C-alpha cells in the first residue's frame, strides 16, 4: 500500500493500481483527496498519507509517506478521529499559524489491527478499558452496570472502528490468558473456519502411490527427517547417496493439497507463517494437513517436491534436478539424537548420516569463504502446569543443525536459479550509519576498527578479533543488530549474510506461505506453462511486501508471549537481585537477564552503562499489561567477577 500512496504524489494511472488498492482509490476520490488529470490520479495539496504513531499522553504523530515533509505531523487527540496506533491514514493539514505542521485524520486507509485488547480498570466511579499496547484509557460500548459486574482486570477484545466488545478473553491476572492476549494483540487466530477444516480433512490420512503414476518413486531410499524433539510438522527429509555424491532434499508437497484461492489458501495467505509458543504452535495450515497428510511422518508414503543435487569431487554443484516424488521417511530423528550419533554415543540404522556430516563440514567451509558464521543462540522457555515460566535455556547451532542447514541452503539456492521473478529472500548490505554506530560501540569495548568499503571483510576482521578476546557470541549479536532485516521481494537482490547472489525459501511450505507460492511457480516452470506462471505473479510485489510484514508480526507475537511470562515471573520477584548484561544502551538502557533464568529484558531508567557490561539488577516493577520489567542497577561487575 505504501508504494501506491507514494505514487499518488507524482501521479499513477488506473492500470498501475492493483485490485487491492482500487477501493482505497475510490474512497480517496469520494473524499476529494485525489484528482484525475491527464489519465493519472494525483493526491491533492493539503492531504498527506502515512503511518500513525500515538504517544502515551494520547497525542498523535503522522509519519508521512511524502518525502517533502522532513518532520512528522502533529495530530492533537481531538483530531485523531478514532485512528489507532500503526494505522495507515489520510490526514488533512490544518492552517493554524504554527511552524510545525498540524493535521487531523480524515480516514483510516488500513487498520493496523481490526481489534484491540483492553482490560477493565476503575477510574473513580467509572470503569474504562485500558489498551494493552498504548496504555490509553477509553470508554467501552457497554453500560457501566455491566462493566462493574465484571472482575477488575477482565480482558476484552474490542472493534477498533466503534469500540464494541467483540470477545471476553479472560482476566489479566490469569497466566492462561497470555496466549489469547498475544494472539489478539497482533490479530492472530488459533482457530480455522469450518470450510478450511472440511477442505483439509477431505484429503484423508493416507497417500495411495498408485494414484500418482507420473511421480518419481523414491520410496526405497532411506530418507529421514531431523527436527526439534517437540516438532509435529515435518517439512523436509534428506537422503545422501555417498557413492554418487548426490543429496536429495525432499519437501512436503503442500501445493498438491492447497489450491490457489481456496478456503485454506486464503487463510494461509492471511496468516503467512506458523507461530511457535513454548507450549504449542499456531499453524499456518489446518493440523489435518500440517501434522498429518502433508507432514513427512516416518514409515508412510508422502508426496514430496524434491531436489536431487549432484556434486563433483571438488564438491561443486554439477547438476540440480527438480521433480515431484513419492517418498517414505524411514526414521524421524531429533537434533539431539543426531548429535549423539555424530559423537559415536549412539548407533544409527541410517548409514549415510556420518558421511553426509563430513561432506557438509566441507561444504560449510567453502560457503563461509563468502558468507558469515554467526554464533546465534535461540532462547527456549519451559512452562509449568500453571502456565508460568519455570526454566529457560539457549539452544546453540550444533553439528546436527549445521548438517540440516547446509542441505536446505543447497535446495534454496537451486530453487532461486529457476525463477527470474517470483519470491526471493533478499538481504541487503548494512547502512553506513549502522556500521558507524557499530564501530563506535566496538571501540568502547576495546575493538578499534576503521570503516572499510568491503563490509564483508570488515565483519570477518571484527569476528576474528572477538574470537581472540573470548567474546565472539556477544560481538556477533551486535553485528547482527547492525544489519538490515532479510525481506521477501519479487525481484532478486542477493543475500549479503549468506554471501549468495540468488536466494529464496523453498524448504518449509507447511509453515511459510512464501515457500508455498514458490512451489506453485516452480511447478508452472517445470511444465513450461507460462500462462499459469504469469497468473501466479499477479500482485506478487504486494504479496511479498505483506509476507515481510506478516513475518515480523509472527515473531512479535511469539516474543510478546515470552515477555508476558517473564513479566509474571518478575511480578513475584520484586526486590530480587539478578545477574544481567547490558544489551542496549542507545535510546534506552536494557539489561538482559543472565541468571538462573535467562533472556528477559529489564528496562533501566535514568542510568548509563557500557554495552555488554555485566551488572547486578534489582527488579523494581513489573507490568503484566505491557509485558515490561523495570529495574535498577545495584552493582557493575568487573571481568573477573562475572
């Protein structure tokens, strides 16, 4: 949408307006905010479009999509016109003689969320709703008598257009409400419509290979899956032919079951991604597909979209074949089992595991000549029977993770070579400003480096020095933070972090809609059906943009849930002293919990401290509504004490 609104400034023809933006154009014409001239539509003077920000005191600020405005536009509370934080809005400028531009919201063009989550709270004799995201209070469309009958802290979902109560979610004091809060705050849904469920169940539980005579039968090959121990959906299976140096990457053939524009497809496109909480997943597809007929479960026939990647003696790719197949996974491994097998602590009935591991080590070494090896850690949280956090741990990239990763990268690269336009996973090189900030932070930590135009070489130098100093993992976190986020796009721009000229996502169609679209494009390409291929590309730019946004929302939903669990823990530990390290110190000081429990963010007001410093923090406040913990630093450790 942003691209469309920006184009209105310089003029846009009707043919250039995609279907999803035509209704918005009609609304703008009806409001006399747009004029048609010489077959082009232009945004009229005095109107500005942009994203709405709202401060804690209720004052609004428009972040304009018009580059001519160098500053955000002030919108007083009385002129918000029921606009909400994050909405894309049309604003009319007001003439008030002030230096700073002032405006009022005329219309919300796109709601950030159709609903908001509020909890009830008494303000004197009145009961109002308090928005969890903004902290702003508002009158609810319900009688005071009925609101007073509810327990204080009752959570309700409201319609952002009229403040009507849509659903009662529970009570903010109840840990069981956290899941519903996190989903509702980001407008996510755990339930599927009856149409989706019926469509999914119609495929049954078994695959009859005789119904697919055109597929390549690979059921005699010893494929296996390697996933987290608690995984229920198995996207990918691998097989290695050691003699011929051939790696098979078989991916669940979701596109065989989810047709374009069907009920499931529409829902999957809206969700974009599966969401993973510590105790459960919120799948992109109905479980009858994601955990059953699409999932590459062991010892049952399954449809797969498969790459066969042949390597030469130098381990360079000499041939990549893509075909629809039938496989039977012979074993379901988890990462821990594979790690034990690779350490000779456990035996495996799959004899190619160790040879493939040796090969992927060499592949990884070749790849890292042009790519980066970031030592990332993923926080895992365990909940007790009451739904409260009882333990956390960091999961490192072990040998098993790296084995799977390098096989998946081969398949993703191979897929990217087959399309000129479609769905690419791009990662741009870092901005100069971010690199400058990174170098300044590193200088304070005793790592002095000068800017180099060859950023890849500069990053490797920083990592090498950090390795010597023994703080490689912490420095890697700073380097990652300084980089751009990877995004989806219809055109290829390469992947800086991986060092690839072309890259896409092919290997997870059960949990990523991007991969499902790509599978459809690849099948059209294989069948040389240009008409279908071009049909699938309709509105692909907007689809990719939406996918990038949905990916961020899925991540935010998962992080929000964990933040709430940490806030509940902190609320029972006010006054406790905990070990932390400083993870952020620019706009606000944030300490990261690094004690028996790990990973919680603790905000430290009115204090300055060097990045990565190890500190002792006292928990002073915990707000479950905003999922925020406040603390104060009691002591700063020296290197020996930490």
